[in-house]
C-alpha cells in the first residue's frame, strides 16, 4: 500500500511540475510578445584547446577567453548575428534565427561575460509570429538603425531599434534573391563605406564553385561572386577600419563534426564583377573550441588592437553549445 502511495505521489509531483513548467513557459512567451524579459545566463569558461589548456594562439589570433552559455529561458540560443557597442559602449546586441534580440553588457572579467541580459521579440507586441516570419541570419548597422537579413522569406528588414516596428529596407528594391534556396539566404551582411552593404548568400554554388554576393545601397545593387574554401559556407562578416572585411565561415560533417574559418578580404578586391577569395587568418577544428559559428563582430581597442567577438548558433539542440569567444588580432 505504501509503495502505491509513493508511486501516486511521484506521478502527482511529476504532473504538477510539468504543468508548472508549461505554465511558466507560457507566461514567458506572453511576456516576450509584449517586450523585453530579463534573462539569467549561466556561463562556463572553455579552453581554446581541450587537449592543451595553455594554447592561446590560433592562426593570427590570440585567445582572450571563451564561455559556453546556457539559460533557463527556452528562447536563449540560435544566435546568428551580433554587434558590439551598437547600443552603448561595452554592450552586445545579438539576433537569433527565431527572431529574438539579446541585449547585454559585456564584462570579460566577470564570471558571466554577458550581464543584465534581456531577450525581446523582433517587434514588441508582435503576436503569432514565428521562425518562418523572422528567421534572422545577419545583422548590420546603418546610419539610423539596423538592417536584418532574413531567410525562408528572403528579405532585409529595416529596424530603428530592437523591438521597434520593422519595414522593408530600400535596398531590397535592387536585389534579386529569387534564386536562393529557402535555407540558403543572406547569411552574412556588413556595412561598407559610402552607405553600401556587402552581403553573402550561404548557398547557391554555380558550376564554377562560387556563391552569389552583392554590393547594395538604396540606389543600386551590383553583383559579384565568392569562391569559398571547399565545403565551407559564409555565416557572418565584419568590416575593419581600413575597409577590409573579415568573413566567418563554417563547416559541418556528420563524420568530422564542426569547423570554422575566418578569411580576410581586401577592400581593394570588393568591386562588381570580381570573384572574391580572401586570405585565411584562423582555422578552428577539434581539439580547438568550435561549434556552429554564425556571428562575428570587431571593435578597435585603445592601442589599435582589433578585438573579435564570435557566437555560435546551437540550433536549440542539446548536442550543441552557445559559445561566446573573444580574440585579439594585431594584423
């Protein structure tokens, strides 16, 4: 009899916990539809090399630090684009492929590097929207706000600030994205000089093994191509002070796992009609820390050092991680 009571109590507690958890997630979902939600982030430091914790150099980059991050918030993850210092000094703004913004203060000396974190919907008060509506893959600043590149329904949205109503960006008028596959859209987007933007498609290799690229502005769009390293695809881009562009690339194989590269593309090479190639400055593959690396930005430190910030998209999978990695580079 006692054993039956214990079993019934265990079932009751399990059901109650499940209902509570579901109700809690439901409340969070409603709150997120209406505006930002303060979010707890847990972080664990990770070594650059799991086999050699003393290694700090990879290619031309010096490892500053890295963290594997989790959160009780079910919508934390899927980070596909990031900007540093876009909201204020020492802040991070990221966008996920579920259409959520992450806003946080950066403190690399803290146990958790992203403090005072908030997650908010793509548009505050936007109900009934999901991944198909806001599958954000890239993020760039412009003079009055942000451009967000989305796939599935390929387009670039113009957003004044996170959570504000969005509108179709004027540069869409000159882009022909009709040939892109549903999951192979504008994965990398960065601002160039003169109000122009450089954007890379993730997929769409032609018979020469090159991918479509555009230089676009509100007035026109010009086409060029990119010859990626074999089996690698662009995932983000960042423009350097001298006009060169860093391009983050990822690789995945069910047998070999994940890998990533960072290429440097010279400003002088970025012009209509050319085939871009780039020069590798770093390669990441096991035992080096790597996952589905999708987000990259760069800031200039007081001494001129370039600091690179990278994040991974965990695809909301228990087998992947939300990595936040920081490197210094003195080219």
